[in-house]
C-alpha cells in the first residue's frame, strides 16, 4: 500500500488530538475538524490505493466513509447540528454500504453461522434489556440499527476461507471494535454512565475504521480465481 507509514502517522496523530479535544472542553470546538478528519484521512488513503477495484465496489466503500463522516459531524454533542436520530440514520446507511461490498465475499457455512446467531441474539437481547427503560420512543430505531450492525459483523465473520487471512482478520476485528463502540454509546445514553466513555468510544471507533479499510485494501481471493472479478 502506498504511503502507509505516512498515513498511519497522520491518522493516529489526528485520532489522538480528537480524543484530547473531546476531554478538554475548552478545546471541544476543534473537534469540528479532527472528528470528520478520521474518515476523510481514511477516504484519501483508500482512494489512492484502490485504483484496481471495480468502480461500484470502490464507490460503495467511499460513500460508506462519506456517510460515516457526515454522521460524525451530526453526532458532535455540543454543536447546534447535533441530532441522535439523523446521526443514527447516516451510520446505518454507511453500514449497509459496507455490507453491500462485503456480501459477495461471504461463504455461508451453517456450522459457523448457527453459533454466531446464538451469540448475536444473546447480545441483542441483553442490550435491549439493559437499555429498555431509557429508550422510550427510540426503541424501534435503535433495534433496527442494532440488527444492522450485528448483520454487518455476521457478514465479516462469514468471509472466513473465502478471502485471504490478513483481510479476514482485520475486517472482523474492525467490525468487532465498531460494535463495541456502538454498545458503549448505547449503554451510556440509555442505561447508565460509563467511565472514560469518550476515550473508549473514539478509540474503538477510530481503530475499527482503520482495520476495516486496511483489510479491504489487503483483500485477495485464495484459490478462487473465478471470484477475482468482484474485487
């Protein structure tokens, strides 16, 4: 990948600054720049290194980052543009675009799918149980969003043996990190305060997108020549 070391340095520096600004209220306004830059930097790096991808796949990933970036801006809590529902919808669209891209890389193995569905169902029910009293009229939107990010993680999980192991591991780790960040957001907002939530959310969110985009750029199809046309 071109310029990876430079990109990684800039990305980690910006993420560190964003976490600092988020925890230093007198500098919070600087997050108008650092938070959207997380996905903008990733988008530029992806664009430079994705020239060999099919246009529809490249656009799906780029637009996913665009919607993530828009959601990041809308979900800045201390700004006039803050809107939980709008931010939720933007993130949902981003996850659907990611899922669209990853869907053709999945290999539906029932022996792997059943345990995953069991764990996902337990996780979803546990979250709903903990957040239920605080959700009120947001119950349905939050449940739809929860199903969407769990489905996204399922698709990443089912890429096993259908892509190279480096891509598989990075994308799966990224989806798990993203799920953890969203769980912290939900539990803090609708259950009870979580210590250091601002640091934890941005760390898991930032590294989730880093792992996902890097995993996409490392994608290969081992011993499946006929599938290369989908890259």
